[in-house]
DNA sequence: ACAAAAGTGTTGCAAGTACACCCATGC
DNA sequence: GCATGGGTGTACTTGCAACACTTTTGT
C-alpha cells in the first residue's frame, strides 16, 4: 500500500480546538499563552500539528489531553482554514474543532479559562474562530442536546436553564423552559435534591437520550 | 516571512467537490471517471491536490473550472476527512466542498451528471460524501435561500417549488409553498411569462436578497 | 370543448410567548 | 418571619398543515 512514492505537494496540517465550559453564568474558553514567535506571549487556542500516523480527529483529542486532564468530552469539527497567509512561518492548513466539557470535574494543567465576552488580542485569527464556534454552539443548542455536555451527570433544571441562557445570551422564561424540556422526554427525575444554601432544595435530574432528538450528525462523545 | 525553514510534519492536502444541479425533477451530481489507480475506471468526485500558493477555497474553485465552464457558482465547505487510511497511496487530508449550479447554462467538459438516487460504486468514500452533502443541502434549504442557486435568473414559482421538492424528496402543497415564499419578501415579479406548451403561461420571477434571511454564514457565491 | 398547468383563501391545530403566585428551606 | 430560589398553569398569538376550485392557454 504505502510502497508508492509520495508524488503530491506536501504541507503542514494543524488542529486548533475551542474548548468551552460554563463557569458561574459565563461561557468560557480555554486559552494557552504562546511560548514562541509568532505571537509569543499572547493567548491562543490550544493546537498542534497533525502527525502522519494519526487522524485529524485524534490530533484534536491529543491536543486536548495535553492541556487538560479530560475524561469525557464532546468534540465536533468546526471549519478548515486554508489561507496561505494564516501562519507567517509556513503554509499551514488548520482544521478547527470545538469541544464542550463540564469544568467542575476537570484539572487544567497548562491553560486557563477566559470569558468569551472579554477576549482580546488573541494570536492568529483565533478570535474569529472562537466567535464562529460560539455561533455554531448557539445554533446547535436549538435542535440538539449538546447543552447537556456542559453539565455534570446530575443537575437541577435551573442549572440547565442557566446553560441555555449563557449560550444564547438572553434570559428565558422559567415556566416555558421547563415545560419544553420536560416534554422532550429526555430528562429523568432522581430522588435526590441539591441543597443550595438557605433556599428550597432543587430536584436533581439526569439526561437520557431519547427518540426524536439526536445529539449531532458528526460529533464525537469520547470517554477515555 | 517565509524565510524560516519548514519544521512541521508535511502531508498532502486535497479537495473534493460535490457539484449539484437539478435536471428534470432529479438532483444530480457531477462525476468523473478515474484514469489511474486507485479505483481506475470508477466514478469519483472531481478533486485535486491543494498547491502551496493557493488557498483551499481557491483549489476547490480551480477543480470546478477544470471540469466545467462554470461562470457562477455557490460553493461551501462541507467537512474535512483526515483518516490516514483514506487514500491507499499516501496520507491525504481531504477538504470537501459542495456547490450548486444551474445546469442549463453550463458546458461540462470532462464529467457527466448522475442522479444522486442511483449512485453506485464510487471511488474512495465518495458515496458517503455525496450523502452528507445532500443532508447539508436539505437542512440549509429550510433556513437559507441557497435553493435559488439552482435556478436561472428568471424562473416560475413552479420551477422553484420543483427545486424544493427534488431536494427535500417530498411533494409540497402548492398554495402553502407560494404563500410562504411570497411572504419572505425575496421574490420580485417580472412582466414576463414563460410559455410552456399548451397551458396557461406562468409568470417569471427574480430573486432578490432581502432582510432577515441570509444566504449562508460561510459560503461563497463566486462569479468569474 | 378539453387537456394541462397556473393561480388563488379559509379553517383547524400545534407550538411558542407572555405572565404571577405559592412552596420549602436556612437563617 | 423573612429572604431566597424552586416549582407550577392559563390565555393569547402565530406559524404550519390540510384542503378544491377557477383561469388561461394550445390543440
């Protein structure tokens, strides 16, 4: 198979990953400080070069693992940027991904979280990539169940509504939201409650994939 | 800029394009017969290797130009396939696109049109790519105006409905369809009619982009 | 006059939106 | 007993789906 000599123009293929999480009513992305030029010292998305023996998806997962101790992640391809001028060093074609995790159960080694509404001065065109990922996430929230990827296994309906409000950037009506979620038939009540200071405890629910609503067409939920 | 030596793993980057058109109540794709192994003699999508000095989008346009005398085309990136085993010769990362044209005003040199419902034995994983492109097209039809890309500049409402029926794979109610289209406020009546044999002539309309409905987020409408 | 496609309105149903009060708990 | 978020139902509006007949032309 691989005996034939390479005859094709060769170039570098990279991956960049927009890793989202929700922390206290804001949507955040994981960023790392660049060590080298170009853009040394500035913040950038975690990324890396795709090696010859791995798939592009695997490269994206590897990059995530290098930055965080991720155990469970939703990962979906976003867009491929192929302008020759993107990286000043060399021609690089970059395949971008976005990913969703629940930050509570996560150690992040190298990177740090930043609110998407307050990003500035990212390296390369990474600010645009984050913005595009946010648009995609916003759209998908309305016809898939990816929102649940940002929550722990058991969650309250208020926490769920919070995820929707943070991503959509607007307040939602509590009664309408709950009715809609419940009639989708994707939630399971538990017998447990979350005690939250001095208010009435909130019932915990779990997510169960149900008829009619699909998670995605082309996305991976990976458990290491 | 480009003075620094390449330090990255290099590999081949290719583009494949799914070019759709509608011909007599069927959705068709442009296919070419492969001259060389692998898959010599089988039909495949038009494609090619991305050269170092062109962007990936430009490579897709170049491929289209090589196969057809295209003058006006809607082109949108579809998905990037990066499994090491896709091409048996060498590691190739393939960026796929789909495109829409009105076949009437088009010379196709090398390729030929094939009904998407009757494809068999395509090279590589091209059958899957066509299927995925079809899904994307179907979805986008419902919230964008890409359907108009398959029509000539002036068209009848019946022709428009036909495009929708062919892509969605189902019959639509004439009255509901017309009402919906008209209230979108994207059609312009002309004073001309299309005479179609021995029936009542149909009024020709033109498309004008209007408020509220966008053509796409990330698509190109290119005029050469 | 007839065949064949163009063109035109109304009604019922479902989904979405707006809106306000009682409940359970900790302090 | 009061402050705090948890939890619940109804009325209105809007968009979608179903449905049949008249008009214009060519032969």
